[in-house]
């Protein structure tokens, strides 16, 4: 019967319409859900900002408490610390209110987050070839963002004498005259020598020792390291540099002896590590 | 119209792609300026993520636009670690402001004890407050007691019209390695 | 050999044949009430309901069950001419034929009925009374006042006629029996019994609750509409069975065919 065929066509058309209607309503519901979610987040955010703003406003009101006037200007620093009134110490001391007490040093460090890279990668639609090396992973995929290494690759390159590509650096060299970027090692050594001659600081001597060591002039480095050490026996680096120079000059036994006695005094792990390094000829 | 809806439905999950992993990667590569710009760009989508905010702050901390750390700083606070990070950021920001005041306006900030941080600004602030510097030709020079090879210079840069910048130059073994320019 | 679906569909051809009466609880209940009302000192009984709820079927059954034991007459089609109506009434009561050129006088009929008081109790079943004029309805009322003649009348339930029913007959003692559309359960039983009555047991058991739900959704449980639905459904089945037999399932009813039926009958907009 043609009628039935016609009816069947109508039925197909009806089915398609039904599916489209369902998808339409489903889509509408999803959009409505998303819209409400976004609206909720915004409202939440506005509330939070409002709360934060009132907090900020409050803190502004309180800043007058931050007295910057010095208590004592002329006295040396050590005396100043002792005579500071507790109320003038802001945010620093746990022992506020205790008169005459030495302010307690508060140290802050950032707490680096642990990121579940696998989870984040799954969320991401952009696949990149770079995969961050996982450090301290208890489970796979978890990485701890390391604290800033402070010296970026470009900066390290500068120290190592390679080309330096930072744009801010190139921008500024022209304007600031006082920065001397181009120094040869001879100039450097001479400069430091002059400085040492004027101020006789152990730091200068140590710098010289290092410069000579870098130039593989181990005799000189040994000499200057010793000088630095005589001026300040607490200068840790001077000990190491002295021992290293000795070792490089072939006097390993002496180097180890010196380091061992230093280690017995101070028990520094770095000293021990150096001893092992010299012993294993990995210097 | 239906097609459009279906398309939207299919792609909405991907609108929530992970900015956090991208930001982390940039931070790990030490591309701090890129990371900071990226963090700012996708801030709105991720402002409820404490990890995102922390990385945002840490990245922008290493740039000249240190004032940007204020944004994540005010939002961090849902957990103990995020509160600690917020204090860390706000301390550094406060130290920068005070140092700038001291430099530009001669404000006395001697004997001021703020919490210390390992960030360069904090170090310089503490050395400045304790007057452990050598002042010559308007440049404050500091030596790092913990890293003997490092020295720092603090001075004002007036070379631009109507704009003053607080400059911090870092030297390692007398070689210039990094500069911060703060306005 | 006729297609089995052709036979099936014929079951659902609308008719008031008493043999097609399906015993449903609700129908049985109403039937009993009607039967009992005849024993009560009532003048008129109103059988009331939407078209297709089974009023005619009920009257028919009543008539056939009681015709041997009672003085009962069934006017299955309304007699719109008053003259004709009175004639028929008289002919039924007197069992005499009246020549066509003679007119029955109402007063005469009334007196005739009054004379029969105490001797006879006559019941008239009148179907589709909504078509009777008001004057005729008055005459019917007057006849019932004789207490010799009882009337069971059916009326279609519409909002207007609701009001009319109340106004006209509120002063009389009435029994009102209301018929309503079948529930899903009743509909299920109705359809199944109809099929089983004619020997289609397997197909009757193929029917599932969801199919009934679908049918009920569209026909609202109205018997007439349901009959029409099933007739159309089996008509479609007949076509497919003859031309594309692989599309016809022996295990369950096809949703597609049900929807096609609904489309054809205009329940769904295609």
C-alpha cells in the first residue's frame, strides 16, 4: 500500500525530529547548568573580592602603626638592636611586649606546590614534546616545581663567558656608564690586587686565589688562599681553595691532611666531600 | 543551529584545558617573563587554583613586573601553605616599596625588622636597613655574606623622562649577571 | 487464507454486539448497578459518560440479559420524531401494530399507562438521549411519573449537557451511573480479553505494559478510540506481514508500528 510507505516516511521524519528535540533540550540544559555554574563562581568571586577589599582597607588603616622613624640613628647596629622598643618592631618578633629582648628573626620561604602532571596533561588538549623531568615523585606524574634556580641559563652563560641574550641587558648597557662588562682576566686580577693593597680584606685575597685557580695557576692560588686564611681563618672557602691548589700541585697527601684537620674542627660536610673527591682523584 | 549546539557541547570540556601544566613547564624552564605573562593571561580561568596562583607569584617575582605578584597574593589563603606563600609575597612586595621610598624620597628605614626571605630583594633590604653597604656616587654596594662571590648594586635610574626606576644589579665574581628594574 | 492480522483487526471493529462484551471489573460493576436500579422505585436512570466509554454496549447487554425475564424494550437509535416515538412506545407496550396513518395521542397513552399500574412494570432503554428535544424529554418524564414505565437513558457527557442533565432532572429521583474511560490496567485486560476471546492467545501475551502505556497515552482509555487504534495497528501489521515479513517480530510489538499508527490517527504530529 502506498499509504503505508508514505506513513513510514512520515515516521522516519518524526523520529529525526524527536532526536533533534532531545538534543536541543539536552544542550539547553547543559548550557543552563554551565551558565549557572559560571554565575555562581562570579558571585563567589565578587563576594571574595569584597571581603578581601575590606581586609585590604583595614590593613591600610593599620599601617600608620608602622613607624619608620629610627629609635637611634647614630649608634652602631649592635646597640641599636638591643635598644629597640618592642612596639616598633612590626611583623618581626614573636616576643612582642617583652622589653629589651632581642627581636626574633622571622624567616619566610615559599612553599612550592606539587603538581600532578599526568592529571594536568590529561586535561590539556595541547600535546607538547616537552616533558618536565619528574623530581621527588612519590607517585608517577607528580612533580614539585623547584624553587627558582635564581640564575637562568642565560645568566649562567654570562658567567661562563658565553653570549648573553637577555633583552633587558642589551637595552641598558648604553645608558648606564658605570657598568664595566668587558674585563679581561688580567685586568681583573690587577684590579683585585689593587683593592687588596688598599683594604687588605681577606675577601679580596680569596677572590684572587679563585681567579688564579681558574687560570690554573695553582701556585699563586695556593699562596693567596693561604693569605686569605691567615687574615680570616673562618673563611671556609680559603681552606678548600688551599687544599684544592695543593692537590692540583700533586701534594695530595698534604691537601687531605689539611682538610681532615679542618673537618675535625668544623665537621662540615663540604670538607668531607672534598676529601673524598681528592682521594678518588676526581678533582 | 543543532550543529552549533552539538559543536559547543563537544568542545566545552576542552575549554577547561590545563593551564597549570603549561605554566609549570614555563616556570621549570626558567622562562619567568613568559610564565608571568601566561599566568596573567589565564588568571581568570584559574583563579581558584592555589597551585596556579603560587606559580603565578613565583614566576612574576623573577621579573621586573614584581607588582604583579599582588594579584595571586590576595587570593591565596585556602590552605596553610598558600597562606605562607601569601605572606612571602607580601613581605617581598613591602620590602620593595620601602626600599623604593628610601631610595627616591630618602625615607629612613633603619632598624626596621621585617621577616627575611631568600629572595634577592629581601637580602638587599636587610643589608640596607642594617647599613651594611658602601655608598659611592649614589650607588649602594652590598656584599652577600652567604655567597661571597656575589655582590649587589642598588641605585636610581633617571635616564628615562619622568620615570624613575629602582635598579638592582647582581654580580658574581665581579661579573654582571642580572638586573632588576623596578618602577 | 486470510492473513492472521486481518482477522485480528476485525476484532476491533467498533460494534455494540453483545457477544463482543468484555468482562471488565468496572463494566461489571456498572452493569450490576444498572440491574439493581431496575428493582428500585426509580422512575429514570441516567447512564452518563463520554462517547466511547461503553454506554451502548452496556445497555445492549442489559437488554439481552433481561429480555426474557422482564418487560424491557431497547431503542438503540434515537427516535427524533415525537409522533414516531409515541407510536413506538405504544406498540411496545401493547404489542399491537398501529396503522401509519393513525396518530398516538399523548394523553391517551398516559391514561393507558396509568391503567396498567400495579399490573406491569415496563422498562425502556433509550440510547443517545442528547438528541431528544426538550418537549419529548418532558413527555418521557411524565410517562415515568405513572410509575408503570421506567426509563434508562444515556447521555453523552459534555460540559453543556452536564448542566442540562442537572437542571432537567434534579427534581426527579435519579440513579446516575457514570462511565469513564478505562484505566491502563483495564485497557490491558480489555485488549487482551478481546484477543483471547477470538483465539489470539499468543499475540495477546505479546502485549506489554509499555505498549499499553503508549496506547493509553493517546486514546486516554476510551474504548472506541482504542478499538480504532488497534484496528489501524493491525492494518499496518497486515501490510508488513504480506510485503516485508522480516520486519514483523513474533516476540514483541514494534514501537515503530505503534508510532506509525499514532501518526496516522493524528495523535502525533509527523
